[in-house]
C-alpha cells in the first residue's frame, strides 16, 4: 500500500512538472512574431544582449533560483586522523532567450529552469 501511495505521489509530481513546462512553452511561443519593444515594455531590459549572427540580437533574461549551498563532510581515517571534504552546489539558474530579427520582431524563443 505504501509503495502504491509513493508511486501515485511521484506520478502526480510528474504531471504537475509537465504541465508547468507546457505552460512555459506556450507563454514563450506566444512572444514569437511580436515586436521586441512589447517584450521590453513587459519584462524590462534584459540582463544580457548578444548578436544572433544574422543582423539581429538575442535578449537573455536570467536569474539564480536559489542560494548556493556548501556541505562539509568529515570522515575518520584508519589511523585516527580526520579528513574533511567540502562540496559546493551552485544555485540553479533559470533563463529565457528571445531571438530578435533586424526589424525588431521576435522569431525564436528558448528557456530553461523554472522561477523566472
């Protein structure tokens, strides 16, 4: 019974995650064909701007989705001494990218991570 409950909980989490991804996909695709000026009015200036290599630009919005963590593990060696190992886990990063042609129209979008 407990296994079945755990499986159901895992399945529910997967459904929620997929729905979140589908929602973000739809929101991103909705920007395609629109003017970059609309995007800038909505989201403000991007954190980074790059060239797309075709006369247009790529607008990048990103942020860290949480603090970095540091974990130290201490291990006792066979001779009685101890050894410490520190592991750093960087914060997950979320980003949204918008490709804008020379006429100011968004022609492609991409994203990774939640919370942006």
